[in-house]
C-alpha cells in the first residue's frame, strides 16, 4: 500500500516511520525540506502527565513512553534526555518570596523566584526537535520510505477515493493520503471537507552556553517594568546550547514556510528578557533567531483521523505546543488506522476531524493565506 504524506514535519516523519515499520510504502512530500518549519524550531520539551485531565492524556502518556523507547532502539543522537523542570517568576516583587535555588538552577538570576518543581527526570524530558524529525525520516527511509521535494496543489480523486496527489512536479499516485502540513493543512480545505487550522506565531532564540547549564528546564512568568507579562520557557540542551521561547502572536500565515519572518522588535524584547533572567544567557552568543507558526484548532485539540467524504484520506495536525511530544503516538496510531482500519494504541475519537464544523473554502484568500478571526 502506497501512502503519500503531505508534510515533512515531525508528524509526517513519525507517521512515515510507523507506516514503514508495518511494511507499507510511505512517500513524504515537502515543499522546502524535512523539519523546515515549526518542527525544526520548537523547544523539544516532553512531559508525561501535563495533559492529564484532558482528552490528550492517553496520547501524551503513550508518546512520552515511545520517545524513551525510540531513543533506545534507533541509531542516532537527537539529544534525548530526562530532566528536572521548575516553575518560577520574575518582576513581581513580594509575590514571589523564595529566591533562586543554587546548584541545578544557579544559572538563573537571583531575581527569579522558584516557586515549584514542575517535573522530575521521570516525568519530563527533551529532544532536539529538528534532529529527532530528521532521524525519524532516516529510520523510515531504511525501511523503504521516500522523501520528495515538491509543492502539493491538490488531490486526484476517482470514484470518491484517493488516487494520488497533484504537485508542481506532476501527479504522484497513491492508495491513501495523510495531510500533515501543520498550519498549512488549511490549504487542504480547498480539496477536502476539513475544519480550519490556524497558525499561532512564536519566537525563539538559541544561545551557545557550553557546559554552564545543567539538565534543568525552567518556565518563568516574567513581568517587565512596563507591566507587560511574558512566559518564557528555557531549555538547556546536551549539545551546549540553550533554547528560549516567548512572545506569541497572531499574524497572517505566508504561503511558503520559507517566508516566515519575525515580528518587528520581538527578538530585541526576548533578548532583554533573557539577559534579566540569566547572567549566563546575558553573556552568551546567540546562534539562532527563529520564528515559526504552531498549528492549532478552535477547541485546542488536534485533528487525527479519517477525513469524511473521500475514502483513504486522513489528517494529522493541530498539535499546538505539544507537536514534538505527541508525534510518536500520533504516527503509531495513524499507521494502525491506515493499515488495520482502526487505531489500537490510542483512542482517536476525541480528535475526529468531524467534531468541528468544516471551513468554507471561499474563506481562503486568493493567495491561500488565512488569518484567524
């Protein structure tokens, strides 16, 4: 069975891997390159139980376990490691009375009050997202998968069934198709009956910090002198870099991921925040300034499952900030759904695309960009 996956991000790559493990033939089509958008610019933070109490809990717990298993089973180093995670605040004066904790968190400024331990090495971990995505694609290719560069422009449908995918390099025949284009999955609403997928823009910096920061993540509520509040997330990585993200916004989604640009002044603001939160970051060289769009749906849950109206059409997107975490379990469940007719490892009912009203294709602009109302 030949399955064409539209999108070379982490969801597409892990779906290709689990499909190939079952003996199917996945072909991943990506406009720019593997992990070229949010999957290459995410934090890579993993949490076992932070989705507990929501429909995401079984998906997250299964995926957290799969991340550990994959790190032990496959060749390659994508920076997987368990880590402790702390929460705190800065700029709130008497609201936070406890000062910084030495040792694990000695790299933070004394002005950062640590209020709680959010996770232990048993419940929180990390990966380097771009390397993880690339490793999943390589592992899929060793099992017979294929990656192709191309721009998807539509579906070939015969007698109500997927027959292939139309690209700028010709039609690729397929027995099934998976839409996994992140926020660009909204383009597929012109070809299939699908709800809207929106893009939430985020900014991040990557610092060269060497071995000055141990394996500890920090989530900080930061109030600037102006009163503005941001919630930076800080993730030291085993490769000697530290990733920091904050400053989300809504902005029009460009047609090409290569055209994603930062909001004016966002990096300057984030640099000032980092300098106040950590003397190590204040003196470190910045090796990357990044902006990306995370895919989100109206109810905050992803779209994972069959697409109504066309046989053998599927979608897997809308994971928001939990895309890297939930990619392995999503890929595993999609492979089960396509190969066996039903997912067994995780119940996909909460993520059925039909739970949300379909998007009217007329709302897509002429250039196929879309902004959330």
